């Protein structure tokens, strides 16, 4: 063990630990979720980028020496590469606006830097967590900046997953382009369409969400680094902010820019609410699509059964042969979680007071879960469901041929009342539509079949007769 001290006193720290006294107190104070920062590798990487950029900016501003910066920089590179993540042991939800997370990073980086200098951990007279690693910073600008970079990384991963999912829907739209079916509104038969059109609509819904997420990523790139405690830049050299942010952009690969007003950016989390709202929109749409997939595959004998989902596992411990739509079901559940996270993020953002929001840890954790779980759910929906969907060709063909909804095409020619009379009679008598239109004196069956071509009905939203001579007097 080694002894480390803060203004509250001293604590024994394991010799092998890269964390120190501040982290140890946080572990004691916040036994909340059992989930530690190691669960958020993107945030840990982002903190390493922030600390490295700060160190190099401090070198340029004359705050730190070359040897100090090189050691800190090497330590940050190690962490950005995935090393020492197990040393980030603070709970993801904590009081203090992220101070414990920031100090966990400062201590790990300091002790790793000391190792690179050939010194023992805890030699803070050489590299100090606060005086060197945290120089020209506060938790209140370093942590929110790292959180935004981590969110950027998460958005990029989700965008990749959404693009792959959209591609799977587009492939099915092509595969099913000539498969006719009956569309439905309010759970009732409506008008003809193709199964390809249905899947193309799914692809379009996902594409729109990709655009929204890219807009959110642009918003998240404004940071308050250099504002220190409340945005005034106290304890940072004059001009530091204009040096550190371009360095951070270069080192992280994230195009961060300085917020227009650093005080407002320190106090206001509106952009995080926007990001959460975009994720909620994604969740709502993917859940609606999953609902549709479960309905369209319901059966297999007594449901809608337009499509067959790939069988992924046995569906029952008591009913042999039963297969459930488990992949859309898991997407539904992730969507419900994201919507709940949005509520937590909204309340945490609203609850901040004056010049700082103390609830950033909850916001960061909730956004991280939403991004990661949505990306994972998109991948399993694509690979384990969409790519293996099959059309129930025989059933769909029979339904189209027998469907009374084809009379909708007669509205422009004979009027709604006569078309409704045809449908009503067909339902009541079970007679085919062709026979009914002749019995009612509306037209002969040959003319009817020329008009009721499902293929043409699915190509345009506004029907027009193929030839004027077919229009009855």
C-alpha cells in the first residue's frame, strides 16, 4: 500500500493502483449502480484526448515543461489505445457534476506518466493529477467536453448500424418488388401495394433518421473547453481556449469548435436534449417497424402471415414447434429503454442550477446506453431478422385475387356509393365482384378486369383509366 492525502486526510492506496485518493473516496461515496466507468470506453478515450490536448496547449502557453507534457501525452495515448481502462473504477452515476470521473482520469494519467518517467506511482511532486494533468482545466469544462466527444463516437457507430439496416431493407424492397399484397389501415384491408413498397418505406424511415442524427452530431461538436469553472476561463492562460480546441479536434478526429458563449455552454445542456430527442425518434420508428414485422409475420396459420421471419430459437417451453418474433421483440424493448432514458435526460437537463449542471453523469450514462443499445439492436435486427425474411407468396396472391379492396379503383368511374354497394353485396353474398357489377348493371366483367389491375394500382397514388372508352356512361 501507499499513502495518499487530500484536504480530508490520508488513505491507503494499493501500490499497483493507478488511481488515487480522490478515486478511492468516490468509490466509497457512490456505490449506486455497480456499473463503473470501464463500461464507457468511449468516454475514457475522450478524456484521454482532452487531457492530451490540454497538456500540449499548456506547453505552448508556457504552463508545463516539455518533459511533463511528453510523459502525460504518452499516458494519454496508452489510455486512448485501450490500456488501463480497468483502472476507471468510479460508478457511472455520481454526485459532483463529474468531478470524480475527472479525478479518476487525472490520477490514472499522472501515475502512468510517472511510470514513463521511470518513477513510482504517487510521486506527485513530479507529475501531479491537479497541477499538471488538470492544468488550465476544471471538471466543468473537461468532463462536458469529453462527454460530447464520446457521444460523437457513439453517434458515428449508430449511424453505421442504421446504414447497414437500411441496406437490408433496401435489398428486401428489391427482392419483393413484384410481390403483390393488400395494404392495411387501422388493421383493416385497404388497397393493393407491393411487399417491396412496404420494405422500401421502412428503408426511407431509417434514412430520415440518419439525416437527423447527422444534424445532432453537428450540434454536439460545440464545446466549452477552456471555460474552466463557469465559462470565464479563470486559471487558464489568455488565448489558451483558441489553442486547445483546435488541438483537441486534430487529436480526437472530432471536429470540435468553441461554443459561442462559454458561460452559456457550461450551464446549458440543451444540445444533449436535442441528441436524446433524435435518439427517441430513432427508437420510436424502429419500434413501429418492429411492431409491423411482428404483425405481418403473425400466425403462422391464424394470423396475417404475409411474411415469414427467420426462426431463431424455440419459442416455448410447453408448446412444441412454436417460434416467436424474438428479434423484433428485443428491438421494441430497447426502444422502450431509450424513451425512458430520454425522460431522465430531460429532467436532468432541466434540473441544473445557475452556472453548472450537476447531473451530467446521469445524462452521459443514459445517452451512452441509448446509443450503444440502439446500435446493437439495429445489428441484430438486420442480421438475425431482416436478411432472412421470406414472402408468403401463395397466400398473398390468393388474397389479392379475392380482395374486395380492389373496388376502390372504381371510385373515380362510378362514384363512392356504387363502389360501396359492390363491396357490401360481395361481403353479404360471397359472390365475386365481376358477377356483382354485371348484376347491378354497372359494367361487364371484361371491362372490370381491364380496370382492376393490381400492378397498375401500386405504381401511382392517383389512378387514371388506361383508356377513355372503358369509362362507363
